[in-house]
């Protein structure tokens, strides 16, 4: 390898062509790496956004259908007011709402007890019970 000295500039340069190309290629490789690392992902994202917008603009619009209201057949009847007697058959134990104790005001012997005065019997107001 021969080196020639440039006395005017004081810089030594290689006369070998491979060394000169290697010095020029190093910044070019650095620029390519920077492009790949920083700019290429931004281009991919921008391309994806553009594709998304483009597909949205090219999609077909759906057909507009008019809503047809179909009548449902219904049976109707006029409401009539009338008295109705309902019979309900039930079973169970009946308990009185109020319960009283019958205590005489005087001491004495009971000589008469009404047949209505039994458990479950019915009587009206004013009936003689005892």
C-alpha cells in the first residue's frame, strides 16, 4: 500500500481504491440503518392508516329497506259490566279475629244454652245464647 502525502492540505490519502470506497460506504450504511430503524416503522404505520381509510371509503353502502308494519290479527270483545258470584272451595282452619271470654256478672247455674252457641256456630245480634 502506498500513501501519498498532500503537502498543501496536510492530509494523507490512500491511493488504494478499496480503502476509499470503504470510507465512503460507512456513512451510507449508517444512513440505511437509521432509515430502517426510524423511518420504516413510520411508513408502515402511515400505510396501514391509509389502507384503513381507503377500505372504509370503498366499502359498499347497505340497502335501505322501508319498515313494513304488518297488522296482527286480534280478537276483540266489548266489556260489559255485570254482577258475578264466584264460588271458591277451600279447606283450612278458621280462627276468629277477636276472641272473648263470657263471664257472668252474678254467680249461678246455667239453665239454658242456645244450640247456636257451639264451636263453629253462627248467631245474629240480639240472639239469646245463655
